[in-house]
C-alpha cells in the first residue's frame, strides 16, 4: 500500500491545479504571500570568505573536516590558513585572473572545503563537477563554464584527462593525494605542497559581494544542465537565514561538545556544498564519506556517534529498513533534516521508530537556484503535529513565497489549500543562468520572483507542502537528471528513430530513468545500452528499462507528452 500511495502522489495529472478546490471563496481581497514567522535578519555586505573566516578564527582548534576512511583531518584554523595559501598559489603560479572559473572534481574528501574556499578567496569562481560523471559529461561542463583550471584527485585523473583531451583544453591541474604512496601524475601540481607552502604574494582584496562565487549546474525546470550563478551575497544570506532557524537545535563547539555530521550527500551538489559552508557557524565536524555503501555508512554512524543527520529520502529509507542500524548507533542523534525530494509522513514515522529517544525530524525545501534553502521546519513553529506532518515548513527569514496558477499571467496568489506553482523571492535567489539570459527570463520576473517548477499548496496554518513537479526532471537519489540530455544520447545511436525518457517510481532511489524508443530495423538494444552507459554517470543509467514503441506521444508543437508515457507505464504495472 505504501508503494501505491507513492505512485499516486508522484503521478497526479498535470492539470491538478485546475481541479483542486480552494477552501476560501474570497481569495481576491487577501494577500496570500507567505513570509517567515521569524523576524527578518540583517545580511552584512561581505563576501563568503569574510563571513567564514570569523568562525574559522573562533573555532580554529576544532576539527572541521575529517575522512572516515584514512582519518586524515583538518582543523578550522588549518582550513583558514591552507585555503589562503591555495588562493595565492592560484594567482601566482597558475596566473589566473579575477572571475576565471576553476572546476573541482572530487569525491567527498576533507580537502574539498579547502579547495573551494581557496578558489573563492582568489576572487575566482568555483564550478563543482560530479566525481562520477563520464568524460563526455565533464567535457560538456568544462566547455560551457570555460574552465581555466581544475582541482581533482589522483584516482580520478585518468577520467579527467580523457575529458580534457575530448574538450581539446589545456588547463593547469592541481592534484590531491588521498592515500599513502600515491604518485602525482606528470605535469600536474601537488595540492598538499601548494597549501603548505609560503607564497610571496600580497593579500588578495575581496571582490564585491555581488560578484559570482559559485557556479553549480542545474537543469532548472527543463532542458540540459545550466550554470547557476550564485553570488557571495546569495550564499552569505542563505547561510545566515538557515542558521537563524538551525541555531534552535545546534550547539556551538566547545571543549566538551562538538556536532558530528556524516556527509553522504555529495559535495558537488548544492545541498552538500551548502553544508560545507553552513557548518562553520556551529563549529561542527564534517565526517567525509568518499565512497558510499550501506555498510560503510552504518559503521560511520556507530564509530562517530553522529549528532545531526542531513539526508535525502533514499537514505531515510535505508536507515529505516537496514537491520544493521542499531538504536545504540543513533543514541546521540538529536535532529534529522531531510531534503532533496518529498518524504511521506509514513516514511517519517517509520524512521522515528528506530530511535528510543525524542528526535527532531525536520523537512526542508530548496533549489540550486536559491542557494539552496527556501523553507524549513524548525522547532519554534512546530504546533500540533497534524498541521505540519509531511510539510516542508515555512519560509526562511527575508524570504517570500506564493502559490499561483501557472496559467495566470498576473501570478495572482492563491489561498490556502489551493494547488499551484510555488514562486520564491529573497536575497538567496540566484543572479541568473550562465550565458543564458533568455533562460533566466523564463523563470525570473523583473521584480525578483523565481518560478520553482514545483506544484504545492499551504494549509490554514501557513505550512507549505510540495505535491508534484511541473518540471520534467527525474530525481534519482536526490540527483537531478534531465530527460532531454538522455534522449539526445539515445537518439545519437544508430537504429534509433525517436526516443523519450521519463522517471518511474523506485522504492530506494525515488525515481529511475526509463526509455521509450522508436526503433529502426537494425537497432541492437544490448549495444545501445553499452553505448549509453559509457556516456553517463551510473545514476543516469536506464535502471527503469527500455520499451520499444511505435511512436512517441507529442503535442502539436512537438513537445513530448510525458504524462501519457507515465500513464501507460502505470496501467501496465499496477
């Protein structure tokens, strides 16, 4: 029954906003723009490194980042000093100029925050690339972002080298050794030598807070991945907005206590990246898990006595169903924050049954385009449970949200219990998409409202709920997968006349891609799968299967009618 409810929740008709009835009749005279119950906070006009240095000084003797496998670790003081050394090396040795883009292609390793902050301190822009990307995917992002240098690991070098050759790019490479005995490849720069050296270079004056600091990639509401330009001000604002809520359950580091946070969420993803920065404000220890497996994650929970868990729904389900996760491994956990995709109230309850003490379970909601957090449940707004079970909470301070009918050009706010598209406004909203002003205009209004592409509503107590997605993205374990990207790869294979990809429900991954293909006579499915798997990361592979069809359903303008494919799948499988 749980799985059927999951199916029903994720495959509602696209026209749901037309069919839902509002509980209030007179919603024209009301101003249904939701804001935080907390007071707005002051956002200082400073850069990200200026904000974080304050806390690196405050917590300098405490561990900031630690490897769960090798046990190598860095204190907040070392993070501060080593990132400064790296910033000077990037200027002096690599000769990089202000606002050049530097790619970081690493797993979750303790050097990740040093790399990112070193780049940002040098007035350069970080673009984060997944360590599991194929050479083609890496190549595409490096070309689009115009990467001028990159930082990676010894173990990833061969893949990165192939991507650079494909892109016909010659850029300096800084290499991180993650295991004893590793050798730095020829014509690369040793990361550890660079960060520990004294560089004769003047202190770097920070850029404007309105300059771009980080450029992760997101598919937005549709299409191929796009560079999301996040400024220093965007990031500083969101860190402080979140901490104003999170401080209700977090404790500052001291000689007798430190928050311990295992980091399974990939650092290249905005959720993981924001944790790297945000943890500074409480002086917590980020325990990096570079190669995920259920057994390893369970062992980290037990060994490190975790206090805070930041999860996506597939990890929630793993903890719930894995018998190796014992209550004694969770006895110090005081709060769990789940994001990335909606989680049902049933799954939430099953998770909490794993604990023999009271634990805060808090859902949040965000987008890469909002740096990332928009709304969150936090202790001071929790009233009777029936009002917020399954909710993503309420807007953060300094944040406005509204629900609108997507077909209403005026974007008039709808009232309680009316389903529509969620729009967001606040200082955390991105500057725009990299080199794509027209794409930016499609989702951002002139007065600063960002279209989320998600359908939702709020109840009579002002709690927000996400119910469906307008956008075509497939969410695999919290990772965004653009169907159009996969379709392009499939169509490039000999024997494929046409193709469409949808996400289908998967109990562990949330969703997985499934392809519908119009084949010519000479199509070899096995060779197609082999070709496809060599082009994409593992989570983008067609785990939902391939089905041959006579035609792909499309509307008059040629747009794929994915909802018809979803209906066809459900009719056959329920």
